[in-house]
């Protein structure tokens, strides 16, 4: 797969292409995409491995705030590179600490960066990386609140057609969903009066972290932290809301919501149950999942 196909693939994975892949067509065909992963955790490692195995992307650089996570990532991707006939990642291309994203943004040997850090950091990282001329694949959610989301839209305007930016709404590319939504749009179930979306999460397994400073606890357990994750409605269920927006071909104009924390006893401050009713412009209503299950693995 050449750069053109890689970027088309990234767009398909992302569902939301802020900038079209054609922006990068000036790259030489069939050349390798020098790919970096920022945030060497569960999702980042899995998606970057998939890019390495299935596209022309080659993992040449890594960044993470924690040295242990970076070391785990390096070991994993050195093995992946070896299995594909590529050299190990140069130690000079691994960066740890708060400013790892700046080092990737400034690195001339990186073409594209996958942002797989906790949601709170996405927009800051996207801003710096696109300003550094990098193509970006960013995990959902793009931001945790309205100011961050507005900033992402400003970034989209600023980058124009200079680089390609995708956000990880992979469900829009999943064949069963594509077919169902196509049939709905073709009118096969008639006019929609209301939708109800559900997301079933496994029971939470809260990791034992021993004693560590509170900030590190928060960062390593970001999913349970409202500020870092955006809370469960956003972090876990954004895919469900995205599907409803896709089906309705619109965004809600009104939302009525309640939430509370009744079950979770552990570290963190996220809610464990909530309900939201969104009103769409054509009058249809969507009930967001009435979750009473604490989130497990992040979706
Ligand atoms: N699309 C999907 O279906 C899907 C599935 C799972 C997770 N996700 C998303 O992927 C992202 C990552 O989730 P995860 O489950 O891999 O989390 P994780 O905790 O396993 O990994 C996050 C990594 O980022 C690192 N990190 C934290 N703060 C950082 C910073 N400021 N700079 C650099 N590195 C930093 C951590 O050390 C860790 O290695 C989240 O946005 C999550 O919502 C998406």
C-alpha cells in the first residue's frame, strides 16, 4: 500500500476526515509512511500494530509520558518491525515526558502521528503536531469539553488542506453498520420518530497501582477521572452518539440529562449512571444509554 492508500485507509478508520487524503498526494507513490505513536498504551499499541501490518506505515518513533510505557512500546514495536523485515526503532526516536509530543512535532523524520493519549490531551497534541506539518490520526473523543472541541474546529480551519487529520470513529467503516444505516437512509423503516442507543460495558476492573503520587495515579487511571476522560457519556458512549448522528444525518439541538455516582467506590470521580435525551432538528428524540454499569475497558 502506498502513501495515498495509507491515508485513504486512515480516513476510513477515522470516519471523520477533517482534511481530505488528497492533500498528501504530492508524496511519492509507494514510499513508506514514517509513522509515530504518541501514547503507548492498550489502544495505541493495537491500532499502530494494525497500521504497521496492514499499510505502508512503518513505526519509526514513539512517545509516552512514562518511561515504563515507552519501554514496553519499544519492545513490542521492535518485534513487529523485525517480523516485517524493518530495523528496530532508533533510541534517538523515542521520547518520554510531558513534551514528547513536541519532540515528535519537530522531528523531520516523522510523517504521521497517531495520538493515543488520554482524551484531555488530544487537542493540545493535535494542535502542535499539525503545526509541525504532521498528518494525524487521533483517537476519539477529540476533546473533553466545548472549548477543546471548538479549538479542534479552529485547528481544522488552520490546517486547511495542508495535512490530513482523522478521528477514530471506526464504526462508520464497519460493514454491518454501513449496511444498516444505508437501509435506514434508503427509507426501509420509514420516518424515524425516536432512537434508543445502548452500550454494554464489562464490569470495571480497577488496577492495583500501589503507592504513587496522586498526579501519577490520576494519569495512569485516567478513565476514572472526569477531567482527563470527559466522563463515561463522552469517553465510553461517544460511539453510540456518533451512530445516532450518522443515522439522523444531523446533530442534536437540545439535551436533557442527569447523572450520578452510586456504585463506584474506588479512586476517581466519574459518574456510574446517567441518562440523556437528545432532541434532533427534525423532531426525533434519542435516548442515550441508561448506564448503570461502571465502565470496564475503554471503548
Ligand atoms: N476507538 C475505540 O474503539 C477506542 C478503544 C479504546 C480506547 N480508545 C481511545 O484511545 C485513547 C487511549 O486509550 P487507552 O485505552 O489506550 O489508554 P491507556 O491508558 O492504555 O494508554 C494511554 C497511554 O498514554 C500515555 N500518556 C498519558 N498521558 C500522556 C501525555 N500527556 N503525553 C504522552 N503520553 C501520555 C500513558 O502513559 C499510556 O501509555 C483514549 O482516547 C480512548 O478513548 C478508543
